[in-house]
């Protein structure tokens, strides 16, 4: 099964276009994904040869957005180094779309925007560009960096819950606090 590549992916200045000209990514099944996370040399060789992969993980976004998908896009540095290609491991833009669907628009809510930015920046080599959260990795580090990206996605999803919890705490404090307006409780 194949899935089309989102041509809206932004490529940073240090990257060239994906290694293969095909616009399809190979969809991995659950067992292949587990093998990739375990460092399966055959799957890592596929990335090294420039094959684009993606997988729908067993994790899901809140609401009706669907499963968390991870996209693996190999590329070579513009310097044309002869060593292994790098791999961009990304959410494909789904994380920010999911937040928006939950009423958490980063363009409107500056506190949330800054919080998401800082959460992303706390993870080594993670970044946010073109609507995607991603980690640029070397092929041999893909298993560990995939786990790091998944943890990052879960942490950002968790911001939704902390925001609601904070709002509920503020509401409960108002109800328990003194009546500052004095509505006639004489």
C-alpha cells in the first residue's frame, strides 16, 4: 500500500530534494514498524538507498483525527557528502492540524504557540517548519530518533489536557474564593 507524499513539505536550506524522484512513500505495517524501531538492517538499508517510508502508529490523535503517522524522508546534504544520507522523521503536519481541530490554533493562541515551540526546541535536533514537527537524523540513529519524535508528539498532545486542567483549576479557585463583587451576601 502506498501513500502520497505531501508536496507542501518544506525543505530547509541544508537539504536537497528527497533522494528518489517518486512521490510515493511505502507504507509499513505494524510488524515492519516494530522491526524498524528495533534497528532492522534491511529496513535501514531501504532508507539508506533513498526509499521513503511511512507508518500509521498504534497511537492516535485526540478526537477524530486518526492515528499518529510517522514519515521517513531520506535526503542528502547539499554538500554532497559521500556518507550515509540523512533522514527527516516527521509527523507529516498532522500534529498541528490535530491541535487546530481541537480548537488550539497556534496562530491565535500565542501562549500555546510559544509553549509548543519550547517543547519542540527541548528535544535535540527537533524542529518545527512548514507545519511539520520533525527530527533530522542519520540512518543509523533512526530507531532512537523515531522514539524521540513519538515522545515529542505525545508531549504536545498532552498540552491540550494541561490547558483544560489549568482552566478547570482557575474556575474552581474562583468558586472557592471570596466574593469580590459582593452580590448582596449581607
